[in-house]
C-alpha cells in the first residue's frame, strides 16, 4: 500500500522531516521498513533506536507522480543521518534531481531507498515514484454541458435533487428586495429568510441564476428555462426603474439611499453593512452565465448596464479608497468583470475589472514565504486569484496579453500549489473557520468548522481553468479528489440539501441547510451548492484538436460533434476497478481520426490493463500520466481499462501518528453513531455546527472559538493501539492487511483489524465512503500508537491545559467580522466604531472617540465568568473601557511589555454585576432559551479612540475544583476501596495488571508515583514484587485542588521484586470500584455487578447491579453483540443470552458511575 501526506504534488517536491516543515512523497508499495543493528548493545541503544525509528517514520511523501526535483533531507530531526539510493539515477538521482522522459516516451517507475542511521543502528524505507514524461497534452478545451450526459446513479441523483430544489423557488420572493430597492411594488411578498433577509440579501439570486442556467444547458429543463426568463425580466424592470444600471437585493438601512452599503465601504458614511461587492459579484456572474448557457440576450443587456454602473463608481476611486474596498470580501469582482468584457469587448468593463486586481498580493503570496496565507479569509482570497487567472485567460483569447500579464498565470499556479500542499486535507478541502492558518498545521486545526464548501467550489474552478491552460495532470488529480469527496460530501444527494462546514476532527457530523427554500437560511454555501450539482458533467472529459481526454471515471456519455464521435463510459470506482468505453459514430457512419487519452490515476496500484474489443493492448503505455490510444475507430468499438485499487494511508505534516485512508479516489471514514446529534452550537449568522464531539463512550462539549482555530484536545478513544509487536509506521505501511473489505456489507465498506478498536468500540470500526456519511458522526483521521508507547509528561500537560481552556469557553465572537458579530446571539450594536484587519491577527474592532460597541454573550450564572480578550502590542498607550449594565468592570490602558505582537488578558465579571444584568433570549430560528449578558466596549474618553479588540473574543467560566478519583478498574482480581485507599487482590500467577483510572474532571491531572500519566489510557504494572503500592494524586480541572489516594496490589506470592513503572496498554477490564472516601461528611457511593462469571453457549444468566448510596436508572450494554445479547433490561438486573464462545464485557452505568464485568462463554 501507499502512505502519503495528502499535499501530493507540490512543484518543489519537498521531502522534509516532520519536526521541520511539511512532508511530501509516497511510501513504497510493500516497501516497509528494515532494520540493522550492532550485535552488542550500549546503554544508549534504546534512545538510538527511538531516534532512528522516529526519523524513519517522518520520511513520508505525498507526491507519487512527479515532474520536478525532490529536496531530500540528509539530517533527521533527532540527529540521525539520512542517505538515499535510487533504482534509476538517470531519471531520479540519489540527490532527488528529476530528469523527465521525453515527449511520447513511457513514464518511469523509480524506487528511492532512504536509510536513516545513528551509530551502528539503521532503518531503511523504500518509496516508489512515477516520473512522468514531458506532456504532449498542452492546453485543452472543455465540452459544453449539453455534450456530456450523466449516467452514474449517484451523480444523477444529486443533479436531479438539485433541479427539484431549484424548481421550488418563487420568483416573486427572489425579486422582493430588488423591487423594494427600485421602488417597485413587492406585491406584499416577503423575501426568503436567513441571509437573504439581511444585509447580504440578493447573493443567492445570483447563484440561482447560474444554477438554473447550467441546468437548462445540461438537461434542457423547460420549467427552469421559463423561470430564468421571467427572473431576468423582473431584474430588468428593477434596473430600468432606477435608471442608473444599479440593481441590489439586500436590506436598505435608509429609505431611498440604495447605494449606502457601498458608500460605507468607501468611508463616505457609517451604518450597517456586510459585503456588498460580494453580492454584486454573484449577481453579475449570474447574469453573464444566463447569457452564456441559455442565450438570453436580455440577461447580457442587464449585465452591461450593471457593468457600466460598476465602472462609473470604481473609476472614481483614489488609491486610498481602492485599498479600503479591496480589504473587504469582494468575491470575484475581477473574475466576473473580465468575463463580461469577453462578452462585450467594452474597455470600461476591462478597466473596472482591473480595479479589483491586487498585483502586490499576488506577488507576495507567489513568493511562497512561510505562512504567507496565515490569517487570510480563504473564500475571500481564492476568488481574488481566480480573478487574476481570468485576466490571463481572457486577454489571451482577445489577443491583448502582455508580458506583465503572463505573471498573473504564474502567480495563480504558485498560490494553488501553496493552498493545496500546505493547507489541504485528504478530501481536498481547505480552511478552518473560513480562514487559512499557519502552514502545515492541519492536525492542529482539525475542528468542527473545517473545509467551508464554498472554498472547495472555488478551488475546483481554479483547478479546471489551470488544467485547460496547462494540460497538467495534477490539476485533474486534484479535481477528481475534491469533487468526489469535498463537493459530493457536502450534499444530501437525495434531497439537494447543502452543507457549510465539513468537520475534519473525529467525532463530529455535517449540518445541512433545509431542502425547503421557505425554511432555508441561504448561507453562501447554499448558493454555491445550488451551482455545484447542475454542472457535474463539466470536467469528466476534455479535448485537444485531435484527442478526447478522459479525466474522471464516472458513468457518462460524451458527444464530440466535430469528430462525429460518441463515447459511452460505464464505471463505478466504488464497485469495480474497470471502466468500459463504447465508441460510436454519431451518425452511424465514419469516425474521423481521433485519439483517446485515458488518465492514469495517482491512486492506482500496479499497472493499468487496456483492451480494445477484448484484445489487450500490450503496446499501450502511460506517457505524461495518460495512456494514449491512436487508431481508426469503428462504430461499436469497445475499450476497457483496469485500474487496480488498494487502501492508501495519508498523514498530516504536523503529526506523524495521525492517518486517514482512501480507497482509489474515495475517502473513507469510520461510522461513529448518532449520539447527541440534536445538540448544536452557533457558528455564525443563522449557522450551526455540532456542539459535542463523541467518539465511542467518550464525549466533550466544545463551543466554537471565533477568531481562533486550534483543534480541541483529542479524546482518548481517538488513539488506536496496535496489538501486534510492530511500530506504527510498519502497521501503516501495510494498512491494506489491516483495513480489509467487509464482505458482509452490501456496499463498499472496510473493517479495521489489528488494533484495540474491537474492544473500544461496540462492533469495532467500520470504514465507508465519507461522501455518503450524512446522517451520523464519523472519523476520517485517527491517531495510532503501539502497546509500548510511553506518554510524554509535557505533552499530557499541554493537552490538559488546552482541553480545560476549550471546556471553559461558553461563547465567542470575532470583533470586526460581520457574520459572527451580527448573528442572533451576539447582536452587535454600535455607534462610531470601526471594523478592520491587522496583519497576522485577523479582524479587529475599536470604538472611535466617544463611540462604543456592544455584544451579547452566553454566560453561566452558577460559576465565575470572565472575558478573554486579545490585544495588539502596537496599541500600547490606548485605553478600552468595559461596561456591564451601568457598572464599569475594567478600564485598561494597554502597557504590554512582552515580545508577542498579540496577547490575551482575562477581565473578570463580578458575580453581583452578572446576576443583576443577565437576561433570557430565544434567538430567531431557535427554540432554546439562552442566558446572556450584554457587554459594552468604549473609548477611554471623548478625545481618543479605544484600543482594538483583535481576533477572537471569548466568554469563559471558572475551572472546576473536583479532585476526585471516581473509579478504578483492574484487568485482573477484585477491587475494593476504603478511606481513599484502593486494594486489588489478584490470583496467583498474575504477572501484570492494567489499571484504568476514572477521574472526575476530564481535564484534571493524574499523578502516579509523582509521574504525570494519561488517564485516558490503561496503565500496566509488572507484578515483580508484592504488595505493590502506588501513590496517586488527582488534581481538579483548576490544576490546584488536589487529593491523595493509595493503591495497593496484592498477590499470594511475596518472593518477587518490585517494579512500579506504569506502561500504557490496552485490554479488557474485569472489575471496577469507586472510592470509599475518608471524608465522613460525604456518603460512600459505589456500584458493582453481581452474578456468574461464565455461561455455556445457548444458555442465559442473570446479572444484577449492586448500588450503594446511588440513585438512578441502570443502563446496560455488552461490547460484542455477536457473542451475547442482553434481554429484559431493568433498573436492577439484566439477562444475558450466550450466542457464541468467547469473552464479552458487560457494562452498567448509573449516572456518572460505571461498573464492568467480564463473562466467559464456554
């Protein structure tokens, strides 16, 4: 199998150790790892082996098909030396230099052996690459949507559901705000809700125009064609009434002042605004697309007049105004204006387009400096570069391309490489909470708000255009991955409902918009989602003058009129590794000479087998990543291509223990159930995301952190422990031996073997196609360790500190970012305040002299509450006042003397002030009641502006002080407790015991014999002495409150030596006890299971729960349902029926207490 970092085709082809920057490359199929060592061991042998193993594991590549030099590391992060040896130095040298075969020559497969060494100990790993020959393809052309017919059931369902969704829209509701703006009769019909009934209203109308135009072109749908025609007529009426060319569908704050939002952006006035140029981009694009796809000339006339209005405004900008506007999210205004210019050839439209270009941004990013995209809003930045690419494409077509314009293409190519190689996940998606963050930090930013689907939508537009310009196969590889996983993974294909965020953190689920327009919130991703599924056929096939190119293996039919050629493809990469192409003459006569180019996927394992009319084409070979078939085609010829598939593992550049899996082009995810899926949290205006992360029997409540994108501390169950005696990378190198097809499933599914997943998760872990997991929790990425992995105390403490901070956050917003400030919870109110941005810090807001701004925050009146604010060092000397009600809780004059550009400070809210000012609200669109308090930020005086709030602004609650060991579970023997002492008595012959400590506070600390240990894992102790005594300290979440416990392990032998070193391990628990506290003011509480420990197959036994000072209903479960079934469950007992031989673990829960018992089935 192959192990890859997902950023799979960086032009630089870097291979860097994980402790450095990102890692790129591909592990050898079956290459594995070999080790050599000196015969005699020194005292440093263990540390040497760890260093070599770690550095060898960090040698991972994402790029399998390569076209440029690899930069190969020679020194490991642990001080090892690394040498390289190529199987074919003339193509790929030992130093990583690539010499591509000439045009028309075969691609070359090369094995590169990397040897990591320290002293006399070494490990070697083999990596297989395919060096692509120089491409014969060159620029390509796309087929029109009506030349490609979808035949794939999955894609067809998505397309048809989208069309049915589009048919549900009422044109009068879509036009309502436009008519109101123009002073026309709205017929007393209200606009749609959500974002459409606000300061961004009208953006969805532009998306809708594009979506229905594509649908009309692709399918000829008459209903949508008529809706399109009437909608254009309505917009033209609005435009003619105003008489300036202007049309706009958002709220108008001041009656008659229809261009106010645009004036606010230019600094001419103040008031409420969002991103009006973003609106304008969607509208102009929709008008031009309507003309392009349906031939509606009135749509072009409306677009021309709107383009003239845009020119009349932007041509008056000075440099300051231009910079101010271009600092906002303006969508792809340059993109749509260049497209308009291509239709009109009016120089005004060309000039207006260039006003939205940002050459300095393009050049800065293209230099590729470290973290060059950090903090940039992803779906603002991607369209800016799309516009740059459109300038190159349009001016090349019109013959106006200059030498300076050629740089636009180069800059876009470099941006695309950076976005994918440094920021993308296995699905092809980018972004976290809508933003790019630091380079190669994907594991560190896996949350419930990754991969905004608008970003994937626009990245695909860019990949398609770059492929058309260059013919470079890497763009086709990316397009396939991202369409199949990010785009198809963001829709309920049966209803057309679209998703906004696609969580990459394990244990979350997708949230979708409503399939009824009357109930939809009309997010930006609703709009791009409308478009995505009426153009699914647009990048399956391309062509040059004489070659038909197959880029995706999706059942479909393409008609090439100029060549009298019809090719029907039958394929399904989730069911078969073979595609069949039937070639026909459109008129049943002669087919002019044409070649067929079949893309060789980067996910293919082994060699492609091609046949024509049943005979293998033994002379066929891959050149430049394509198999080219040149022949005189006859009506009825049949071509087949076999593309062997296997499971591939993909890592992330900032953690060499985390992996995701893909089968062919299909990303796999583990199914994690539906628990707590009704609990969501606000993630922006009218937008929700999962509130709870749930992985097996562990969960955590995680509030969205606006302005901050750090991943939450992983739950213990997210780490899977390898059961065999092998390293993590050896297991991953052979993942196809352990992630095996589930033959009992009727669809594509895999079962993970060889880890503790079978005991941690009821029924183990089943991996299925991620794109269809729409109604349950899932896990794409998983951490792996071995039975002998020792936890690092520093890492444990850091994880606990981060985790308790996450858990303490009750609410957050992002000052200066309108979508989050104005949502139904935070309800920004302001007077004379200014939103802006700051380099590397994100958005900001400050109050001008005498001004203010106010937010609502969710609070917890039962605990202490405090604001967590971020400030900029450069604001030293400025003051900000903070008010709750009529009480000033802080007046801070900034005087930070640290070295960081940005820093955080807590501002406590006195309990009496909080209780006096709390209020209850039920936000629009919600049924839940929230307890909130309004916080007001002011300038220090009427003579000076306030300090800025930067990035995220959080409301936090005080840490818990529960320093309690709730339970102690042992893998052997009987456990009892008294006076904070646990005693475990194990049978004779027991050589080791695995203990699982259950502490009250999830982010408290557990010390055993003064060593900080990971309480989410079992700790194994070798019984080389008896009795074995352990000193246990439990710290509460505040990391201050502490309680001491003792654990004594007794055996009936007392002639062995003592070894109290804990080792992490996995295993089944056989007994659990809760402490009998020495605190006489508290009642002793405990539960246990009584009953027989064994039963014969086919028989039943009754198990009872024994409760002491515990109330509550007992909840029973068994871990292996194929072996045993629980019947007649009650509050006190359960009946177990034995089905098959083996061992099962029965668990009972009463409130927060849990007891387990292992039953042997004979």
